[in-house]
C-alpha cells in the first residue's frame, strides 16, 4: 500500500473511456470556467519555492495517452527555452493630424470669390482646383506684365533688325572699298613693271602708288567708322533690351507671387481670357479640414480660406502620468491598437515626450509617428483618421530569461499555476510552477521547470479535464 501511495497518479485512457469522457468534460467545464481561472492566475503568481522538479515541490497527476487519442486531441509539445520578457506601460491615446504637415491656403490678392470646387472632408491631390477669385489687382498686374513683355519683344526685334542692317552695310561697303583698292593696286603694279623695264616715266608711277595707298587708307577708315557707328548703336539697343528683360522678369515674378501659375500665365497670352481670375490650387495631397469662404464673398489677402491636412503620416498622442515619467524615453518601441480595427497592431517608436504637463490631468503627451498606409491592398487610403481612439503599450524594459512561454499554456487552478510537462512519449505530468507575467501574453517560468523539458502547447483543456477525472477517481496523493 505504501508503495502504491508513493507511485504517481496515472490515468490510463482507452477509446471507450475517451468517448465517455467527452460527455463528462462538458460538465466539468461549466464548473471550472476560464473566467475564474484567469482570476486565479493573479493569486498564484507570488508563491515562492513551489513545484520545482526534484526539489520536493507539489505535483499533480499524470495523464497517459495512447498515440491514437493524442492524435485525435491534437496535442503539440515544444521544448521550453529562453526569450525576452518585456514590461509594458499601457496608455490611452488618440490619432491626430501631423501638425508639421498642415497647410493653409489663402489668396495673395484681395478679390471676390466666384467659384468653389471643394468642401470640408474631401480628399484632394496636389494641383486640384479649390476655388476661383476675381481680383482687379491681379488684372492690373497681369496687364502690366504683358505690356513689359511686348516692350521686350519690341526691343529684341529692334536689336536684331539693326544688327542685320549694319551687317549688310558692312558687307556692301567692304565690297566697294575692296574694289577700289584692287583697281588701284593693278594700276600701281603696271606702272611699277614699266619702271623696271625703263619704258615709263616716274610721274605716273608715283601717282599710281599714291592712289593705291590712298585706297587702302580709305578702306580702313570707312570700315572703322561704320563699325564704330554699329557698335555704338547696338550697345544702345542692347542696353534697352537688357532693361526690357529685367522689367519683364520683374513683372512676371510679381504676377507669379500673386498666385498665378506660370503655365496659366503663358496660356493667357495665347487667348483672350479674363486677366483678373485667380485660380486657387491644392499645394499638396491631403484632406480639407476647414473652409472659410462662400460664393460672392469679398476676401482680403492672406486670409485663411482652406486648411488641408496631409495624412500620409499621423501622430498617435498618448497621455503619460507623472508617476510614469521615469519609465518612458524617446526611442522606445510602442505597440498601438485601435478601437476601429480590432486585431490590428501597429508598431512604432516614441519620437517626442512633451515637456508640458496638463494642469488638470497631470499628464504629459508622448508622440508616435505612423505611416498611414492601407491596411489591405483593396482597402481605403488613409485608414487612420484624426480623432480615433487608440491604446498604446510602451515597452519600458526587456530582459533575457531562461524560460519563456505564452501565458495561454499555463493552467490556473485554485490560485496555483500548472504546466503539462511531457515526461515521456504519451505521458504528461501536471506540474506546479511559479510564473512572472510579462507583456504581450508572455510569462517567465521562475520555478518548476528544467532546461530541455517539453511542455504541451495545445490540447490543454482536454489534458486538464483528464487530469481532474483522474484525481476524482484516485483521490489525492500524499
């Protein structure tokens, strides 16, 4: 009998017993619901020195399963091993616009609103037309620009024309003077030849030489005078052209500074449209959050007409209370969940801890920047919207522990925590362990397990029921 009491409790399960137990398990489940077990987990965390194998700890019974039963239940085992146990700080948060990507659209000129194309809540792309404003000031500036442009064209034409005229005059004069020089040269060469032969008199030779030298001098003088005249005139015209270019550029920049786009300004020169219409375009992608105009309303320059928020990135702002200030720092990992999207977890990092503390709540805000990308390929753009509620878990510490398991494999009973450890093939021991909870549903096994031991990861409800069945049939071990 003593030997029997020392032997560990075993439950031998046959196919018939399993089928009967299938009905009994449902009855047991009603009295040992998961809600009570979860509550008992907290009561069993602080037990020191319990259930370490080989050190006199408390053990539950063993469950022996045939290969067929094990396969039917679907039990999977895994060697217990090391991992990182995280501690997390839970914060409430909300999604807000990226304040660094808020754009105000205003009219650079006073005028009257003629047309409105977009309203609050609409998504816009860069270049989308928002509204049209009629402005007398804009019309005057555009008119002055076209006048300057016409003066520039005239100055360019005049410069080109005079340059061509002088080139033609130089070409003609050069031809005439070269002809005179050539005639004088031939006469001079003939008289010179006569002198060599001794058949001519000296006077004609000297006159021919003088005429030839005079032709050369006249050619040089006349061409120089014409070139000087040309250079002076073209320099004057070039100065006028340069002044016209500066004036045209200044007028153009003035018009562009009033909000008219370059391509719209150039298009006005090609058709007879109203110079006084200013079109307001969206400067970037985003969503219109505010609109402060109505049709036929008179507006002044620099007044905010539209407010556009670029939501390609959003801020998640979480509240940290004074007592937790020491636990948070910039660069810490954070996991964000959203009420709107159950099951969605986005990872980010704390980018800013606000120095300001709210006097009423005694909390400061921390900022996490998230890319606002689609949740699914077929999903909507910009799923995260300002105003959404969120829950943030900040990883405040992470340490390496020798034994880390998901908390779901822990069996909680009467304030104690157990694991089903596979002693050998098909034999599972219900072993008392001591745990330390971490974040993300993970726990450290502080006591009760040894390196390399394999624990049941699935089929825990069936193992728990079979273990209880054995305890009821055999009593308590002493």
